[in-house]
C-alpha cells in the first residue's frame, strides 16, 4: 500500500534545499545556484516494507531567514519539515533554534528534522566553530556527494509510516 | 463597449477554472492553460494537487507562485481553492509565469550578491584568524628568544665590570654587540607584526627631550668612534627641553636612521641635526636630519628602501633583514609626520623626518633625579620583593640591586608566593615580572591591590616586561602598577625607576 506524505523543506536561501531534493529524486547535482521563488513540488516513492511504501510529496520552498514570512498555505497539511542550513555560512544557522521553537509551537505534531548541508566543504567537522551548532542538528548532509541524503528521507518515511 | 465583457475576456487568457468533487475527481474544466479530462483524478495531474483534499476547508485557500509542469507545459501560477455548493470545489489557476520569471532574475541577482558578501566576510574572518595566529606565534616566539638574549646582554654588562684581560674584553665586546644586533632584529620583526595588525600604538607622555638627544649623542659618539667616523650633533637653539610625544618611538626613529647611516658609511662622518621648524600654540614641528658620507642610494632605488624586507644590491655585505627604514616610515606616519630622502651615489644620504609634538609652556614640569647620587647619599636600606620565574633574570636583578648596597632583597618565583610574601613582610617596593605562568604580573598586582591592609595594598609595583610594552600594561600604569621597566634592564634607568617609586 502506498501512503502519500507531504514534506516541506525550509531554511535560508542558498543553503541547498533544491539540491538536496534533486539529489534525492533524480540523483543529479549542479553547483550552479538557481534561486527558488515560490514553491516547486516533486514526488518520490520510498519503499518502507515489502508491501508498504510512502509517496513523498516534497515541497521546495523559497528560502527565507524568517519562517513567519512564509505563505501559510504552503505549510498546511505538512507531515514533516526539514530545516536546512549551510554549515559554511553562519548567517544561515544563527537563528536555527528560534525557528525550530516557532515550528514546534505552531506544528506540535509535525515531524521536524534539522540538516547541516554542504558538509563536504568542511575540513574538520570536530572544529569547535561547528561543534555547538552540530550538537543541535539531526543530520549532516552533502547534496554534492550524496552523503546522508537517502538516509534523511528514508528515516522520515519510516517515521511517518510508523 | 462593455467593460465587464472586456475584463472577463482579458482574464480568460491566463486563468483556468476547474470544478472538482470531494473525492478529487474533475467535474469540469475550461482547459485554458492545460488540458484535463473529465472524471480524471486531480492528484494525477501534478503532485501539488495531492494532499489537497486533506487541507480544504470552507474558507478560500490561496497559494502564490506555484511551479507546475504538466506534460510539456510549464507554468508558474497563483492558485485558489473555493468551496462551492454540494461538496463541489472550484480551482482557479492564474498564470503569472512572465511576472514571476522577471522576479526570479531579480531574486537571483539579489541572493547571489548577498551570498558573495557573506562569503567575503567569512574569508576575511578566516584571514584575520590566520593573521592573528601568525602574529601571536611571532610574538610568543620573539618573547622566548628575547628572554635568553636579555640574560646574555645583562651578564655581559655585569662582566664588563669584572677583571678581564684585553683579549677577554674583546671577546666580550663581540658577544655584546652580536646580542644587541640580534635583539634589534627581533624587535624589528615584532614592530612589523604589530604595525600589520594596527597594534603599534602611540603613547604620548611629557619627557625630557634634550636628555633623550644627549643619550643618543653619547651612544653614537661611541659607536662612530669605534668605526673611526666623526659624529656631529647640531641642535637648534629653539628646541624645548620638554616635549609631549611618544618618547620610545622618537628614540627608535632617530636610532634606526643613525644605525642605517652607520651600516653604509665606512669613512667620513654622520651627523644628526634637530631643528624647530614651526611653533604655535604649544605645538611644535621638529625635524630630525640624519646625514652621512656613505655609499648613497641610486635614484631608481630611492623609493624601494622604505618597503619591507627590501635590501638593495649594495647591501649584500651589510647585516640586517631590511626592516629598519620601513619601520621608520610607518612610525613617522603613525606620529603624523613625513620622511624625505636626498641621496647621491658615493657621496652620501640625507634623511629628514618631520614630526609634530606638543610642548608644555612651563619647561620644568618633570623632575629628574640622579638616582645613583641619591642612593649614594642615602644610607637607608629598602625592602624589595622580586617576583620573577626565570632564574637567570632573578640573578641579573639581584646582581644589579646588590651592587648599590641599598636594598634587602627577597625573591619569589610566582604570583601566589608574592601575595603570601606581601602579607607577611612590609616591602617598600615590588619588582614584578609581567609574563608568569598561572597568575601573571597584572593578576598578581590586582590581588595585592585588593588586600585589605592599606599599607600593603599601596606598595609601589614596578612591572618588568619584554621590549614591547603591551597596551593592556600601559593602561594599568598609574592604576594597579606604578611603573614599567623593559628588559634587558638598563642599569641606570632601572635604579632610577626604583628610586622614583620610593620617593613618590
């Protein structure tokens, strides 16, 4: 049986939300940055058990640092949020905690995962510069190398089905 | 003409209406933007329409800027979902592809610019971190080198006063001059690293300018005589005795120029002229002119000599790393002055520095005493605490002070021992090393100042530091510490400073 679930990717612009989705859905990556305006929606089916699968309807939202500015209709009926930031740009994660709190308040029943993307650009992940923020992050990922991309969506699909 | 008809005809071009039921089945569509079939499931058209049945309510829901790719047709639409009667819904799609397309280009350029500037800030921070690391390394490394050199110079000076034969005296002379040369090069490197990070600051004070010039005269009379050169000092009558400026840096400027002249002059003379160029409202412009009869500098090379690490072809046999003149230029500029050079090959060079300073109207504000005489007159003995972790430095200080026969000396090697010693003995003065492990000199001084006993918390503290006095330390002068002396100790200045503290 296939169940349909809506996943919304949030975060500042240029953090790699579109690239993560593209890598997951079509296994492609381009380092050229193309800004997203409004919303793009893609779909991919993830088998969870032998008989069950989840059809992930992935909403790729325009990047913004302030989640209050997002068109509220975009977030209706969301089953899981993925909050993405760019580990190389502190400005994209300085308000991570604040945004996570807001999302949890507004959508207490919705699954939320935080992702530090572009991890391939960091030489030393144990550097104290990143340590503090990574402690508060669920996944590190790289859309370029594919690191953790499938894991991220698979774990969400599993969590949503269970 | 019917405006309603015109309006609806205009809207009709970019708007599609679809009616669907509560099962998500299409009932009717005008297919203006893309074709759909009756009885087709809405969810099959595009993933956007999946989950729509989960969110529809009695209120209108509006989505802006939704990208839809349906077959070969790509659209960017605003979408509205309205409840009609009998569980039927109206889906309105308005195509704004053109409008959002132009907005996309604007957003692209806005975001790219923002990211570029963020990346620049980050790169700049990384560079600053690297620079700070490098400077810290140079600072620590130089400090580590300066300490043993300090001991070498101090003990060589002490040895000069012992019984030596002629050969030993000559060896000692070489030892001293090599150590001084090494020390001067390290200080140059330290200065450059401080100039680089803007840490070399100006610290103005009122000082006896004529005494400074006399000291320089005596030093270079001796140095020139050793090389069979004449040294001439020409001082303008209108030069004030006291001025207010950065004494250390003025001394450094003049000495760097004279040292440079010494390096390139093998016969003839070196002269230093000090002139009053301009005086008005307690402000004075002074000129220091250093003239030599040395090798001179080619016209094409004259601009190069003020750049760092630049050594001219004819300087191959000359000691140094090529920093002296670049430091002179940068310090002159830091003092708000300027430097000029006139030079002719094989005839010599003339460097002229102009700097601005203040001078006090009353020229006897600062009293200077001859410490040695005072101590000689005074049979009283003073209790001195030496706080120094380096045993060689302890010995140097001990030897210098023991010779005057005016002091009882206690030596401790760290801040904690110093605090305990102060609590139990009444000292007249404390000589404190700045860089010590655990409690450093400033922390120890602060702890002494915080003691409840008024007599103990006001004991004069003299801080001993490396050649480069930190801003942090200078800011504490007159607060937690009374005086600062630099290593290697100039015996006379050292004794003089102690005497000043004791008579305050």
